């Protein structure tokens, strides 16, 4: 009788064939004859133990497992034998783990806690370069990716370095999709070793027939079949050679590059970091002695002054600590755009890059010039990304006809500007800033027609500016009867506080063509409905309206938001973000990728500190080494699933459908503990891996019917509507992790639904602004939104490409700068006094301590002004009263 047993202890775990022996068979094979066995998990040789005998991991059933897999299973797995489910005992030389018994015969104090030695053998089995891939903790390295050209299974064969092809059987013994080790050469004449299983025992005690085991095996088979189909389609058998001398070898080498990580962590040099940390510690020690002296030497004749000074000094010390410790682990990052192209955007093949919706927000065109907004939109439309994967949404929260007309002119000019940018690969792709550059614009340009076309384009842009300026001059004085459109009908947004929702698609896939006949990205104007008596929540409300509109019309898997004065300075900014969002190691747990803010027009000495060098070049790098930078409001690419309030995928258990339950201390996920029988794989796939759009609520109802006993695993339709609002189309879109809409969908129907989701009453009695989307409750909604995501366990990434991704306009006078700083300070105080205060919110979540300290420092810094003002006034009081805050020092 044959049965299969297996386990999933990590990304490289597989299963094996077990032959059950009956009483009529011969006796068990002695251990001394088991040398040369193959590990039934990774496929390597089992090897020998510390005494020179064959290594035996399990003393109960002698299931063949090599030393590295044994160490891995004890450290990160179930710590049990995959066959008989008996807990592994500690072998000599093995580091101790929690739960080990103190056994005199296996004590090995020298290697008791040394995991590096235990895993060194496993690491030596890998081929390829070492890659430092940081996990969610930013300090756990992953093992290198096995290369296709060094023994990986290709089209059912093993490609060996000496150009041999060994036919293998595709099955559970093959390597896993991601981190499986290379398969060794197998002699077909060598008999398969027989594992002895006592037939009198229940097979479930060995893991055979276990429901959990069956699910893991089925999950592995699905992944393996997808991998084999992909390799068969790309590298058919019998084509070319494997050594790289033919076309097939070159393609395999390219495939090796595509399998490598899309980014890497570049650690800060220890010569820079160590002195910084030493100074921090020394200052901390000195600060402790100073405060101890100040607290134990009161000035009795000036007690109020002394007490005030000590309180201020303690506050300054705490503030300094909150500012310093989040900088303890600064890191840099580097992206590989060439690997991204090899994996998702190959020449001659349909692009596999994920769709991205870009949001631009504006309110008052008289304070935010339409020409600046137009340059931002033009830089988005000309971005270096597949045109059918980009959609630009402009939110006009002031319902200004000037913005609408300026956007119409921008769409017409884009038909000429976009092909010019892509033809000559110019940077930046905002015309105002491109033509204003004081550089040699002929550098690296080789096309003879460039000079002539550049002059013609500059003339076209100047004419475009004149038309925009004419619109601005016309809008300075509004007629008594209000604005009217070209067809004579009144402009619906004449009253910015009372108007219907408006959507206009200027450029789309059916008619949005440039002068060369190529498609242009979508350009969509959105002005949400506003009525008296409703809370509209300023920018946060406008952003949430854009989330819903974009989900209905284009449903990009990722969102990127910029202010109207922040243009794309780097046309590859979206690809830089995709190096993290689409990386298998980061994508499912990254809520957003934050880019630094850079500014134009700052004076030489930066008298108003607009560059914020300490914050953007030091603080955010330090946070990137913990759980990620805070969200700064612009230049940020979001994972749409994170904005929907879902938890990140950190472990296999996180693949379950989940529901966020609100509590006074934060958000938590139901269904992780308690009675869990098993998960319906079809529904789990629909939640996590579906690429097929769902636009029928009946399908969702069918998925709900089978879960009356498992309510914690899936929301009911009523719960979904209470959470997301009364829109079946939008609710269905939230289940589509890869984004996209059906090509056969009626655009008119979608536009009608889009108008519905931006109505002013749509968010009533829902979780918008509470658990979903941009969070309400503060004028600094960016800090609050990022904090909620980090509290759920998401990580964020700080991306600093060599060429700044975005550039914006900074305040150029003291009044504007002070108003900006005052708004930030008021927003921080609002968060401090709200239920979302980092001091007490989210302790049941996954927010890390140093990340919490960074958020606390972000919201309490305005309070420092009070002790600072008091401390500055103390010298004056001392001079007036003739008393001092420090006791007199004796002559001795």
C-alpha cells in the first residue's frame, strides 16, 4: 500500500512517497545501510551526524531528513517529524530552541545558541549570488534564488552544467516555485529507500490523510503546475542548447536575471554608523548624569524657578530620545529596473506590469495656478509606463470651470507633447521645467530632427500657455448669472458648496490618440457632489471619492497620489515603485512606497528650511530600517488592498479571507484563532489571487452560503455594504487584487455607477474615513492614514532613486511658510487628542516599538514650544529676582 506524506514548513518544503510495510515483509533496513539516502524535503544527501554515522533526525520512524532541513524545521517550522508528527529531539551540535528538554547526553554548550553553524551547510547548497533581501523586519536575509541554468527543472528535464538533460518525473519531489534547491542527479537504477510505518497505528498519527496535509499538498501541486506550464510555454523542449551558445541558452540566462530580486537593501557603512551610535550613547550617559544632578540638588530659595527648569529639561531629554532612537537602523535601497523589465515587460510580449491609477488633487485654481496643474498632468501622461496601464484622475474639489477648461486644453496639447517626450526620451516631462533647464539640451541626442522638433514643440507650448493665461484672466470676475458652458447650459459647479457630482473622460482607450496615432493614458476629471449639511472632510474626503471612482472605471491595482504642484521629475518613477510592489518578497506586505519631496525655486541658502534635509534624508531612512517611513501626503504609491482596510499577507495563515474588527485599542483580525476547520480554496483564491473581475453580487452571495459556521472567514453581503457602501460594482472590485475591469463592460453603466459612488451621502454609516481609505479626524490626514496601516502590520518602503522622482513648489515667503507649519502643528495636536493617538492606540496590532516612538514624536513635537518658551524666559526672571536655578558652587 502506498500513500504520500508531506509538510510545508517553508517556501522550499515538499512531500515524499512512503511505503507502508506489513508483517509479511522482511525486517527493517539497518541504519548503517542508509548512507547515501536522499532528504525527502530538499532532495540533498542526508549526510552523517556528529559521530560519523548516518544522520537520523527522528528516532521514532527514521524519516530521511538532512541536517539543514532538520535545523530549519526546529527553528522556523513545526519542530515535528513530517511523517510521524513526533517532536524532534535536540541532536548534538544543534542550537537549543524553546521547548527542548535538558538532556545530558546531547548538551553542547559551545553550539547551544549558534544558528549560523546549524544552517551553514544548507546555505552552501545554493547556487548563485548572495542577495540581501530584507524581510518585514528589515534584518532577516533570504536565501539566494536557484538559477535555471544550474540544474533547475525546465520543461520536465534537469539542465546540468555539462549540457546533459536528465528526464525526471514532475511531482511532489521537485523543487518549489520560489526557493526550492536544485535537484541532484538521480540514478534510475537505484531503488527507492523504503520507510517503515507500523500498520497497527492510525495513519493520521503519521500525518497521512490529514486535512491540513491534503490542503498543503494541493496548494503545492497548483503552484508547481503553474510553474511547469510557464516554463514549457517559454522554453519548449529541444530548442537551442543550455550552455548559452544558442538562443535558448541566452533566454535561460535572461530568465535567471528575471528571477533575481527586484531591489536590495544597501546598508549604511559602519564607518559612518558606528561613530553616530557611539555619540548617541555617550550623550545619553552624560544626559543621565546631568538630570540626576539637577534633580538631587534643588535650589530652596528659588524653588519655583528650579522646578520649572527641571521639568523643561526632562521634556527636552524625552523629546531628544524620541527623535534619536528611530534613526538607529538607517538603510538605503537600490532597485533593478532591468530585472523588472525582464520579468514583467519584455519586448514583443504583452506587458505584465500592474495597472496604476494616479490621483492629482486641486481645490482653488486662483491659489493653485492651472498652468502648474497642467504641467503635472502632462508629466503623468508622458510617464514611461504602458499607456493602457495608466489612468490620471484630477480631483477638482472647488468645482471650478477654470480647472475644467484648462484640463480640456491640456488634453489637446498632450496629443503633441507625449509622443515628443517618448520619441526623444527627455527629462523632465513637464514642459515648463524642461524648457527652463539651464543645461545643454543636445547632450546624448543623436536624432538630426531633434532640434527642429524641439523648437516647434517649444512654440506649441508657448501658444498653449497663452491659451491657459487667457482662461485665467477671464475667470478673475465671475458673471452674476454664473458661468455657462460652450453649449449655453449653466456650469453645474457655479456654487462650490452645493452642486452635483461631475465626471468627464477627456482621454480614454476609445479615441484618445496622439498625433502619431498611438493611444494615450486615460485622463478623467472628477468633482464630487457637495450639499449643505454634509461633512466633506476636505482633502481626505476627495481622495476617498477618487478611490471609489477609479475602482469602478479602471480599478488599478496600485494608486499614486501627488499634489497639483508636484510633477514627475523622473519618468520611470512608477517602475521604481513597482520594483517593490510587484516583488514577491515585498508586494503582499507593503502598503505604500514613499518618495522624498524635492522642490524647485528654493533660494541658495534655503532661509525657510523648505528642503527638510534632516527629515527626508535622515529620519525617513531610519524609519525604513524599522517598519517603513511615514506617509507625507504626496509622492506616494499605495497598495489598493491596504487602503481597503485589509491586513497584510505575512504568513500562510494570512491568505485566509479576513475581517477587521474595531476595538478601543486598535484593529484586529478575526478568524486567526478559535475553531478553524478548513478554508475553501476557491474562495481563498478569489480573495488573494484572482485576476478575473467579479461584477455580480450573486457570485458573492454564493460564496457566503457555505460559511454559516465560519462567519469570521468571510463578510456577508450586508457586512460588505455596511463597510464599503451601497455599490455592488465597487464591492466586487475590492476582491480583485490584480485590478482591471472586464473589456465587455458597458462604459455608460460604469459612469452611472461612478457618479453614484461620489455622492455626498454615500459614506454615511460606512467605515470610510474610519477604517478604510484616507482616515478622517485631522488636517494632517497623511500621518493618520499611514499610522493606521502600520498598526495593522503593513510595512512601507522609502525609495530614493538617483534622479528625484517628483519635484514640487515650496513656499517662497515667510507668511506662507508659517501657515504651512502651523497647519502641520494643528494636525498633530488633533491626532494627539483623538482615539488614534499612537500613545495608546494599536497595542493589539503589529506596530513595532521604535515605529511607535517615531509616530509619538511626530504628534507631540508642537508641545515642545511650551517648555521651550518657558526655558527661554527663565534667564530674565533670574535677573529680575536675583536668584538662579542652579545652586551656588563653593570656592573649594
